C-alpha cells in the first residue's frame, strides 16, 4: 500500500508539472486512463479534489496546490535518501564550484580545503571568495555559504551556525578615549565602518528589557575589506561592530575588548545553500557534510 501511495504522489506531481494527464502518463510510462484512475483514487483517499478537469485543460485547486508542496518535498527527500545509499560507496568526481564571503572563506573555508581534497582526491574544487552579490544559479555555482537573511526561496538551506556580533576596540584605544557605557555614547566614538557597498553605519542593539536602541554612528574610515578593517581596529583608530567569527581569537587573547556587554546587536544565520534538493550531486553533499562536521551544532569560534 505504501509503494502504491508513493506512486500516486509521483503521478500527481507529474500531472501538475505537465498540466496534462496524457503528458504525465508519457513521462511515467502509463496511459492517460491509468493516470486518471490513480489521480481519482488519491482524491478519494484524501476526500478532496486536487485537480479541476475540463476537456481543454487541468487546473490545480487550492487544496491541490498545498498538497503538491508536500508531495514535491516528500519525493525529493526519498530521491536524496536513495542517492545517498546508491552512491555512498563511490568517490565523488568532477569540479565543485563554491562561492563564499571573502573574509569568512579565508578564515574558515580555505583551511578545510586540504582535508577536503585529501578525503576526495578525484574532485577538483573551485573556490570563489567574494563579498559581492552572487546569483549561484545564473553564475553556475554548485553551493554557496551565505551570512544574513535569505531572500531566494528557491534555494535549499543547510544551517551552519549563528553570526553573533560585538562592538570591539583595543585596550589602548579605550585607555585613551574611554569605553562607552550605553549605545548613545557611540555618538562620541570614532566608528570604523564596513561598507558593502554603502557604509553600515546604523547600529542596533537590544537591552535586557527588550528595548531597541538604533544609533547612526560615524567615523573617519570605511572599507569593503574585512582585513583592512581589522588592521584599522588593531592600530587603535577606533571601535567597530564585528562578527565573532572574525575577531574571536583577538577577544580570546585580550587584543580586543568587547564593549556594551549588556546590549545585544542583531545576529544572522550562517548557511550553506544550493539550488535544489532534487538530483543533489554527491560532490555537493560531501562538501556540506564536511562543513557541518567541522562547525557542528555550535561553531568552534563560539566555544573557545
């Protein structure tokens, strides 16, 4: 019964995709009559009409559209599970094209390259480091690491970690200029800004009572390069709002101090994304598996 139910889901998905019983039948090797009978059986089992039929065309109902979303998801998961089993014993081959944010890639992805290529010697890795906006489908990338809000709902997302952020400065800068005690004090500080592409000068914080503080900061230096920004911070030029993954070692060894500990800046998701779960290639799967293996439930820069 379970196998028949899955076949009915497959038939329904093809009917919606093709917009025709006969076209769906040709795809799957069934006659239009068989497709119609199986679709009717599925509707009877669910107790609702999924597709409106006419002599000219088919139209999916509102209930059918909602059910179709679940069908596609279930079938994709089954296909991925089958691929995982059948391909598990083979070495992935070919070229894997990956795009990642520049500084994050240099610090946390590039160090994994030797391990990845030793583990999968038949793969060729093309790693693209850029803070620019990359359309991974149009530009032909297999997978991307992204930090921030996901706007493309067509991409499949794998969670890697949280991008927590801190306001930081060197002890010597603080000894000379003093440390801010509340977000409003930042108006008197020299803020070093990351620009991508415009300067990110609107800093927000949430205090212990849930009140949001939004401060427009200013300073005498801005850059679109994380390494250049870090150099400016370490040269005692001012304060900056930086992600934990960029400055965790400097905080750990005392080179930088965290300011405003009672006020929390917004955090963002760190994610691996790829175009579709359907026909997910083994080379993409093993790369994402390695990232999740290394970063774990809590990334190492959050633990140390």
